[in-house]
C-alpha cells in the first residue's frame, strides 16, 4: 500500500472508530486494542493471516443490510441488483484464479463450505438418481413410503477422510462432528514411522470401505498431497473426490502447488476458507466441476443462511489481490519461510512430525521437551508467541492437552518476515520450551496443564520478538493510537 493510501486508510479507520465509540465506546476500544495486540505479538497460528486494509474496509458497509437468498439473477428477495454484481464478480475472480469451472462464494466459513459440498454430493449422486428412478421431479412429489426410503438412502452413505490426529479436519468424518454422524465414516491416517500419507494404505481402505465421498485435505499435516493419486483412488472405487484446501488455498492461488498438487483439476468438489493463506475476509467458498454446479447453487437457503454480501464483496477484493504476481511471490515466501522455520527447529534438536515441511506449517512435537501441547502453547503465549496446540498422530494426550504445537508462516510472511527472522523465531521458541517444565497437580502428580518457565525467559523473549516485530510493522503507515 502506498504512503498516501495508508494515510487515507488511517483517516478512514479513525473516523469509523469515532462513530462506533459514539454508540459503544468499549467496542471501539477493544477494536483498537486488537490492532495493538496483533502488532505486538508473533502470530504463528497457521490458519490466520492479516487481510489488507482494502479487504477489511470492504466489509464495513451497507451491503451487510441486504437479504439475498438464492443465486445471481435468481433471488428470493427483490432489489438484489448490486449484490448480484458483487457475487458475480467474486465468483468470476475465483473461477479465473483457480481455473475452476464453477465457483460458489456464499459459504460463511470452511465448515459451511464443507456442508454445502456434502449436500451437493448427496443430491447429485443419491437424490437425483433416486428421483429419476421413481419418476418424480422433486421430493415433494414422492409418496410417503418413497420419501422414507430416500431419507434412509441419503442417511446411509459412506465417507472416508483423514483422521483428526493425523492432520485431517473435524469435518472430514470425525465421529463427534456432524460429518461423522451424517455419514458412515472411516478414517485414514499416516504412516506410523514416517508420518507421511501412505497412498497404498488409503487405496486399500477405500477398496474395502467403498465410500461415496473420499475427502482429501488437512489442517495440520505439514506436507503436500498428490491429488492425482487421490483421484485415481476415488475413481477406482466410484467415489466422489472432495478436497478441502482451506489451509493451503493461498499456495494453490499463488501457483506454489501446481500439477498433481493442485486439487482443482483433480477433485470433483473443492472447498476452502478465504481467510487463511488466501489472506481474504473470514469466509468460505466451493469450487466444483460443472456436474455439481446446480446442486452447489442450492446451498442457500437449503443448507446456509442468507449470504453475507459485504463479505462476498471483500472476497472479490481479496481474490483480485490474489491474482497478482505480488501474491505469487508472497505464496512462495510462505512455503520458503516454513522450511526456514522447520530447519531452525531441527538444527536446535527439536522434533517435527514428518521431520519437516513442504507447505505453510510445521507441527512441533513438544513431548521431547517433556511438555504437553497445552503447556507449551501457554508458555509461548506468556512470551508473546501466539500458536495453537495440536494433536500429533496417535497422540497419547488426546485432542485437549495434545502433544504438539502447530505453527504457520502465512501471517508473519505478510508482515515481511524472511529466512533470518524465522530462524530467530525458532531459536526463541526453543529457548522458551527448553526452560519450561511441567508442573504438578494438587495431589502431587504430573500436571498436563500447569508449567513453570525459567525466571526472566518470557520477558527476554518478548523483548527479542519486539525487535523482529519493529523491523516488520503490521500495516505500516496505518497510524492509529
Ligand atoms: N480453525 C481452523 C484451523 O485452525 O485450522 C480449522 O477449523
């Protein structure tokens, strides 16, 4: 952003916060404080980023006030001409950026996008053939007996996805999640020795289980996936390949993942968020092959509430940004920086799941420091390093305490961090974790939550982080007290 635009943005935010403060000053204060906090900490949460002021400003408008259920040119409300413009533009940018035949930009989040994908797959592969068989145009025409039988059929489909502790997402068939309840589910994991995806094992499971849906994608797997291979597996068993690229959409958009690593040409349906490595507003999106377009289009109002028009507008702005060569450079730096971070850990003796990374994230196994993920996450937060604890494969500490900490490079790369800064970040993290010890419970046993960090370490690391952060200010030129 140029100096003069930064000045304009500062004025815009100051004015906006003054207006907000006139109604609820505590909200204005918390909003200002959030900027100060984000500016003052090392944000390493792999699913977070910093959207541009243009993206953020787009969300604060009266587009929010419009109901627009339906799709472009086919709404359940009058007066949607400007929402049509916004949604059509966002979808056009998405199609062109990703080379997708079809894009649906209404989902409010990644989970919503996945629900729309499940819905569209069930509609396309189960409901439509059943209706054709029964000679009905839609479910309203079915007899009660046929409707009961169709509901039974819809509710008895199979889904095979990556397990949560191997790096998959809750919505990939984790039993307590709706995806694990609406489908008969099985999960594939990673190789117990290498921690890597074993495509032969996935294929064997798929042959045995014969899922309707094979889900690929991850939220905590530090490696790339061969989507051509996943499609071969899906085709062999007659499954629909659904890829959740929420975490790595920015690396696909930025052409770091191409060929077999680009899910869009290989999957039937691709879902994503727009706010992680893609660096847009908080939201979701579905890309699909033409055969699924009509079913995905019925996402709202059959699965989703009314679209957030102000957020769709911000998606259009972010997608326009992602179509630039500047964004491609950013995406490559995200991946390069993740390697620098991983190398920084490995050279200091820390253990990483899979022994490294080739995407945007690193999964640090903190059991070698004698800590749970929860203790490590808290000790790091005390030192101004914001991470999130995460399970490692076959985690003995479960999904709450965990044995891992997940770290991602998208946010700090946006600030301008490079190799040297990420090496230093690894050094600081190792310093905190090496000087932290697990605490004890009231009964005197080992605690999974309490911890003690060596005297002065957190303050020293905070000061060292501040030097890095000052070198690469967040939203430079944005002058807000
Ligand atoms: N919240 C996302 C993440 O942190 O990966 C998953 O839903």
